C-alpha cells in the first residue's frame, strides 16, 4: 500500500496523498455514496501511516465536500448531489489571474475571520492555535509537516470565530492554497521564507491573545498579502488601496 501511495506523487504530504487516494476511490465508485469510511485505525493500517495523518486526510475530504462526519458514528461518502457546490479546479490555479482571485478571497475571508476570532476566542482556542504555531517554528519548520501546521493554524482561527460556516469555507480554501505554499518554498530562500512566515503568524497570534480585532485583521491581511507576493501575486495591503 505504501508503494501505491508513493505512486500518487512525491511532492504532496502524506495526508494529501491519502486524501487523493480516497477521493479517487470515491470518484471511481469503489466507495459508493452512503458508504461508511473505514475507521481511523483501519485506514492507518491500510496505508501504513499514523492516525494523525488519517485525521488530516479526512479533514481534507470534508473540506472538499466529499464526505460528512456523523458524531459517534463515522464518516460517510456523500452522493454527488449532496456534495459542496463550490469547487475550485486546481489546474486552473496555475493561471496567475486565478491565483490572484483566490488570494483576494482569502484576504476577505481570513482578515474578517481573524477579527472575529480575536473578539470571541477562548483559552482552548488559543491553545490550539499556539500548538500549530509551535509546530511551524519547531523541528518541522524545514519539513513538509510545517505546511500542515500552517494550514491548521488558519483553520483553528476560523474555528475560534464560533461560526461553523466560516470554518467550513476557510478549511476548503486552505486546501486549495497548499500547492502555493509548496511553490513558495521552492522559489524562495527557505531559511528567509520560514523566518518571515513564522514571524507573520506570531503577530497574528499576539493580536488574538490581546483580544484586539483591528490588530488581528491587519496582521492577517499583511500575512496574506505577503504570502501572495511570495508566489508572484500582487495584492493591495489595505482595503482602501484596493478600492476603485
């Protein structure tokens, strides 16, 4: 099974490769609508990966609208008509204009999300966000695991808004920008990139801790504009500068 996973591609992280394998089984009909996915333990053994990898893969499938989780029962494959209507063709994101549109969407969603999170976050939310931040700046900072931690940081901020719809949309968008993070790491000096990226996330976290919505919004906007710039996409730093 590990060989079959490897055949999917060597660039993606393990969670992404597991999710890709399962999504192909869903699209091909090997996993029919209404079918219950195997348990985390069963999938872990099947793919030869940790349960944390399986959890992140399932989170990606949920974000892509392919499955739904039923508390205490498991995850089930959705029929095509039940799946999320919003789909983004990842091949289309190779076009710079489309990538610019995606980052513009991130700016709108995530800057406002950060402001709400700063006003509504609990200690538990801050602990989860800090745990993701620590992973980004820790031993994994030079490795692929830092990308998963980066995306988790953003999803946990969305969760801290207390609005499940915001969390769903941002989780979906996060998976669409995974490849842009890979690209940034390949086209920028890695040491400088990691230091800048972690620093931007620290400023967001500090604003959340301070409970300062304006500072959290500004820090998130600055991060997304910076992230866009690092993959060759230019966005205005402020809403006023972008107004027509």
